[in-house]
């Protein structure tokens, strides 16, 4: 019986094992403590009553804040047009070609306390005692810039629609731009309804009513404006209409210029790229602009922005007597109102004499420095000889325009280096300093643009050099050739157009945009240059979303010229909390320093002239990003780094944005070669700092007479391309350019395959072997080894690929925007014509009195 062990039968009782659950047993606790006695803290969950009480308290606080905001908004609306605030600005805009805004303004001014000439232009401020209001009426010309400028400052927009014609295409463009910029309160007036036959009036009123309900659900009231009684009704609605607050302008100080005066002070050195740099010096002076201060507070230490011309400093701010005092008394015998009744309180006490409200402090005044002067010796860098030569030439100011070397087709970079050129030190060597242009193999690869998809020919001329996405479509001499895009300039300075060349250029752009949508990012490897040289600035990524990319790695020299913020949101909050100065409603005169006298040649009395204040740091240059969406009405292709006119807030300037995808799931963003429709994109530029929120509008300058042989001279106008808003001020936003190298199966054996036409040298195969491959039918793989001497390679995939499949390889590099954001008048291109003639040619010198002064006084002496 030795070795025998009892085996339990099927009726053996089996007890359940003890399960302590998620908590420890008493024995485990005793073994863990081992007799130690310590202080134990038990965290108790808050009671339901306490949680409910906190939520109720928070809800009450939120309701209280909203109530205060609503009260402030109502108070602001009530103060406008009274003695406690500035006059209401009524912007009169025509939405149809047959609308007579001048007649509409005259009918409304007939309700004023004193007669006003109908021939006056510019802002007209008057008292309307019957409605206990004072208003500033401004008739905007049918120009998109003027309409946007008056909509920036207007409290109410009066949209005049003619009954015989309705809203035309120009009016639709005005509405789209104004709604994107920020729509204030509005009122729709129907003009010319009395001249329409009686049987058609109901249909016209119904059409205009439906139009108003579609575009303005909150302001769908349509009023006729043909008789004096109807004008009185319109004025009653304008005086009682609640003013909507536009958030983008509420915190920023601004004023609609009522009068201006120029005092010459001397000359200053002229900038090399300035608008009027015919001589080494230009006459400058003090520009005194007067108007009602609106928005946030303004200090004499702040900078002000003159539209289309730039930022300037101020010396002082004067409080001048109000030329349009508030009055509710109806005049008798043609006399003007005598002032406000005593019961209006402190608002009746208006300034009678000139008073200096604020003087600039040189220690606290904002600087006009917009860029950082880079110190190339501040940090150690591994620079090549070409990089050092270019950097030192930029610092010393001896940098000259680069020139492309012409070489025979098929020559490599080594062979082209032996070609003697007269300007040998200015040649391009294939891969220059400019990361985003990649001009290198443009001349070395040779040939025309090849196919973007399908089999590649063995001739080098059939391959796409840089047009596949590596060149970004820009050349270093872009915009510097006289005959670019078909434009030429005659000896007398007038422009003519080569219709055939311009049409060919547009057709080429359309074809490239279409190909970019069909085969995005695909390029073909050149045969004459090794791929590891041609694409040496690119890298492979295991995962575009998850693979890290250092934003401080290999930054260009332009990043040494910009300002960066550690925490921009906290900086904005701090500068808004610390802001103080003169409050809104005051009639002030700003003394703007060092304004070029030539500014008068660009001021048109019939267009609004708006001066806005700048917050701290807003003159400094940094990298800003706009979230934009393309307008469906603009059908022409828009290429990345193409020159556009951008309006951000009160500013308007020229720039060349880089477009990229708008996503929130990655720290890298793929660039877009073309700004494609029906998608949200991000435009990145070097530009001045802007405090959000700020609406963004992008325009393209086009020729209205394009295609008309009878009018050879161009007539330039702005066409709305995209709308959006300010996204961020962030130089660390990584915009990555992606290219896709393609190859095709030559032989297939199970999971292995021989791939052709991706590379043409075995060294390239070894160089790019760590990069992962993928196919358009969902397979992934890698390179094993080169095969032969003509670029064939053995590859292995996760499954058998098909004969008609395409093998692809993704490569990436970071790109940067193009430097050169300028105001519209900081350069004087021949296509941009002066707006008006406030200065005459004979009185443009700084020695005599300014014609602008006499012009301004003549315009505003009757107010």
C-alpha cells in the first residue's frame, strides 16, 4: 500500500474560494501595518446637497454676469447719439447700380436742425431734434474698400436697394464682405418704388422682403424711401434701432476722421522701397486728425495705424471743442440749436476751449521697431560656406538679387559648375539656402513638366522637375521680370498687356490646380540628378500624426528677425487689463508724428478715413495664422505664396501666405500647394501681431479690362478670395510639405516584388531604404536591396501586391512663409493708382502751407 493516495470521488464537496473583492482583508491589513500606528486621513465625497448648492451658485453668478453685460450693451446703445456719447454713424451703402445714395442722404438730412448742402462729401454730422439724436451720415462710393472701411466704424448700415433692378452682383459682393468682417445693425430701404407701376409693386416688395429675410433674419424690415414722410419714418427707425456690438472693434480705440490738418516739420531719410523714394529724403510733418473717439481707451504713448500707410507715433492728444454739440431745441428763424437742456445732467457740460488731454512720455512710448536685428555670432552654428556668405551679405547690406544660370539640358550640378558665367558669384547651385523655393534642379533636370501620374518616359524631358510640389510653384525672381503673367511696361510708365501670354499663364495655373486635386503631392524623380541630392532636405516619418517634430530645429534666418511670445494668451490678457487712457465719446485731435506729406495724394474726401489705435506689441512682426475658407464666387486658382491683399481687423496689407490643412489632431500640418475650394485651410504669413478676435478677408487684385482689346491699359480692382478669422500667433506651428515618390511593379513573387521607376541609381535605393513603402491598394512594405545599376529594387510587402498597383513613398520637409509683408502704400507698384488728389502737385513741398489743410477746412467748415 506504499505510495497509495486517496482520490476523492465525484461526491466530494468543493467550497468556494474566499474573494476579498477590491478591498484588502483584515489579515492583509494587519500584515501590511505590522503593528505600526499612523494618522489616517479619509477623503469624503462631497454631499449631494453641497454639489447642488455650488452649481446653483455658479449658475447665479453666470446669470449675473450676463445681466451686467446686457445692461452695459443697452446703456452703450442709449448713449450713442446723445450728449453722453458720440453721434451715431449711419453708413449709406448702395446695393444696386440704379440706387441714388446721394438723394437718400439729402432726404434724411432734411430732418436736421440746420440746412446742409447736398454737394458736401465725407462725413456729415447734424442734430435731429425731432428724434433727440445727433447722427453722422456717410455716403460710401460703390467700391469694396470704401464699403468695408465705413462698415468697420458704422453703428447702423442703411442698405439702399433700387426697385428697378434690385441687388446686382457688386451688391452681393459687398454683403459677403461686410458679413465676413462683422455686420453692425442695419436697415433696408427700398428706393424708387413710387415709379413702378401699381400692379408690380407687390411683387417687388415681396422679392426684396425675401432677400432681406434670407440675408438678415434679425433685421428683415424693409422701408420705402421716396418721399419726405417716408424719410421721417426711416429716421425714426434709425434713432430707435438697437445698436449691435461688434466684438472685434469694441476693445480697440478708433475714430472716423472729421477733419485733418498737416503741418510740415522737415525731411527724413527715404526708405529704399518706399512709395515715393525718387530722392534720398522725403518731406514729413505732423498730421492732426480730429474726430470722436470710440471703442476702448487711447493713450498718447500708443501707436496709431493710418489705413494703407502704416503705424506712427503720437506726440499728444488734444481735447478740442465739439463742433457738433448735442441739441434738442428746434431752431427758430433758421438759427442753430443753442445747446442741451439742464436736465440732461453732466453731459451738457461740453468743452469750450482747447485742452491737452495727454502728452507722450518718451520712456513709456511704444517703439516703432518691428523687427529684431539678428546677431549671426550669438550662437554656434554649423554653416556651410554658401550659408555664411549669404548671411554676411544680408547683414552687411550687400546682398544682391540672385540670378539663374543657364545650362544645357541633362547637365548635372558638377558639370554645370564648370560653365563660366560673367556673374559667377550669383549662380544658383541646385540646392540653395531657401528651403521653401528649392530652385535647385530647375535648370539641371531640364525639360518641360511631365505627367503627374502613370508611366514615366526614359527621356529626361518627360519628368517633372519641381512642378510636382518640391518647388512650391515659386521662383526666387518671382515678380521681378517685366513680362511676367503677360504684363509689360512702356517707356512712359504706362502698362500694356500681352493677351495671349496672360491667357496661357492662367490656363497653365488652372491645369496645375486640377492635377493637384487629382494626384496630390505626387512627384517624379529626375533622371539626371540623384534623388538623395534632389530630396536631401526631406525625411521619412513612421507616422505623420504621432512622430515628433522639433519646432526649433533648423530654423531659417528670418526666424531671428521676428518676436515670439512664451504665452500669447496671457500676454493679451495682461495688456488688456493694464490699458488706460482717454475714454470713448470725447472729441479729440491726435498729433501723429513723421507722416509723409505724400499721404495727401492718396486721401480721397469721398472715402472714409479711419484712424485706429494699436495695442502693445502690435507693431512687432511675428508668424500669424489665419483660419480661412475660400469664397465660391472666386473660381480662379490660388497658389501658395501667391501675392494677396489681406485685411485683418483695421489693417490691410500685401503678403504671400502659405496654405496648410486645418486639423486639431496633430502637431504637424500638411501644406497645400493650391488653395482648394470646399475645405478649411490655414494661411501662414510673417506679419504684425494682432490681438484676437479679428476678422480676416483676402483679396486678389485683378484687371477689370482683361480680354478687351479696345482697352489696353489695365483697370485694377479687388476681388474677394477668402474669408476667415485670426487663428493664432504661433511661430512654432509646424507646416510640413509632403511629396510622394511613385514606382510600379516589374516582377511579383508572393510577398516580394521588384519595383521600377521610383529611383534611377542604386545609391538612391540604399539612401531611402529605411523609409516605409505603401501601395494605393492598402499594402505596406519596405526596401530590401537594390537590383542592378538602373534603380530597380527588391521590396517585401505584408501581402501579395497586384500588377496594376502603385508603390508610393512619403517624404516630408518643413516649409516657412515668404518674408515681405508690406502695407499697400509701402511700395508703389505701377498697378496701384492714387485714390484722390488732396494735395496738388504745385503744393507738395514741405516749405509752404499744405493744400490738404485748405481742402479739409473747406470740406468741414459747415459742420
